[in-house]
C-alpha cells in the first residue's frame, strides 16, 4: 500500500513539473515525435515572388528571397487564409 502512495506522489509531482515547464514539455514532444509516438509538424515556407504574390511551399524559396517558416501540426489541417481572400499577407 505504501508503494502505491509513493508512486502516486511521484506521478503528481512529475505532472506538476511537466505542466509548469513548457520547455521541458516541448523537448518531450520532440523526442516522442522522433520516436513516432506523437503527431508530426510540417514545416513550410512563406514568401513573395517577383510579382508580389504570396507563396507557401515546402521547398526553400530562391536564394536571396526573404521568407518565413511556418509550422503546422499534422492533426490540425488548417492553413492560413490567402491574402486574396482577406487573410494576412
């Protein structure tokens, strides 16, 4: 019975630590993702072409082009609204 209480206390303390330290939580998510235990994140690049049109691709833009890296979780399936439809540029 004492072992059960010790395990419960350790689990409670670990849960509190995990909740209050988002950096630790991110590291655990990264490790579990690499091990195939959690949802993956897609990395895409957002940049403007020569005509000023926004591009979102999984390939790096041409060299010398300013770009932003966007991360999307596999389980969310949501992309930003394109600027032509009222989204942010």
